[in-house]
C-alpha cells in the first residue's frame, strides 16, 4: 500500500524527471524498499456476564478494540548443545588427521610439532614448572584448532565437522590433570 502512495506522489508531482530530463540521460524509477507490515493484533472484547440480581443499567459504550503494538521478542537464551557422541575416540580422530589428503605432508609434520609443544606446555603446567596460565594454554589450544580447521574446511568438511564437535571434549581432557595424565600413558 505504501508503495502505491509513493508511486502516486511521484507521478503527481513529476519527481520522475519527465519534464527536465535530457534526451541522452536514461532515468530509472526510484527504488522504494518496503517491508510487509503485519496486521495489528486485535483482542476480542467479551462483555461481562450479567447477573439476575442487579438491575439492568443502560448499556455503556464499550471502548472499541485498539490495535496494540506487537510485544518485543523475548531475549534469546543460549542452550547448551551436546558436543557430539558421548564417547570421544581421540585415536580415531588422530588417524583421520593422518589419512586426510586435505593437508600436505610437510604441514602435517608442522602441526604434529605444534601439538607436541602444546602437550609439553600442559605437562610443565601440571608439574608446577611453568609460568604459563591456563588462560594462555586455552588461547594456544584455540589457535591450533583454528589452524587445523582452516586447513580442513574446504577439502575435508566431514573431518572439520568432527573436530568442531569434539573441540570442547578435547579441551576438557587437556584441562583436567587426571585425564591429561591418561593421555600421556
């Protein structure tokens, strides 16, 4: 409806440039972005039931129902989504990384060295011989995961998806001294 009003006004007031247009300059009609306007919500008004004991009063005018603005949307709440299967097969994930063709041999060797360095940092942290904090270890872990995912996302999406779904479970293994000790043996 609003589009029709704008077009009618444009035609009436000559804003399309018909009178002042030069012959060599093409003119396109103005672009009007419209959004559909939802119909207002109307709440039906029901009259209160009359009781027999009260005398009838003259009918009072009931106010006409008014259109109400739609209620603002409720804030979204983050819902925890399970990280994938209940058991994490770290060895299978490791084998899939070794077997993927999405990462070259030299890059795989470089990644293996970075993983070994990170594991050494965790080992020193748990032995109390490191000045690195758990927050810094988490940052190193996140950077390593982003590197691996950036290498896999285009050429091996299923493996990238498996790593994304296992990311928090792997961190939980690394961040717990007891479970980290089981990874070392």
